[in-house]
């Protein structure tokens, strides 16, 4: 998995949803949804970020926890979409 994707996604989540507070580590496998870090509106912000920063087209069918629930899953999703 590209470390650049991972770092950029983590930085966006920390800045947008944690208001820049990186005093606690954000594990790659932490569920953003179950831990109330990202809500439904946040998912839309995340999709907008992925589309703008990575040049992806995120389909409605792609907006599922399997793709967007953790930093690791998001990075893997971006990698798959970029490879397609």
C-alpha cells in the first residue's frame, strides 16, 4: 500500500475531524464510524476529499464501511481505484 496515500488520508482526518489534534495516535485500523469520529456528513466530506485530492470518481456503491471505515481501508480503496 502506498504510504503517501496513507499519510495524506490520515492528515486530512486529523485536520478535518479531530481539529488538528494529533496528540493521540490515529491507528490505521481504528473504525472512524464506530468511534464517532466521522458521521454521515463527514463521509461526504471524505468522499469530496478523495475525489479532489486523488482524482477519483467515487460511485454511490463505493460509499460503504468496507471502503471508508478506517485509514487502512480508505488507503486500500484509493489504491484500487487508482489502479483501475
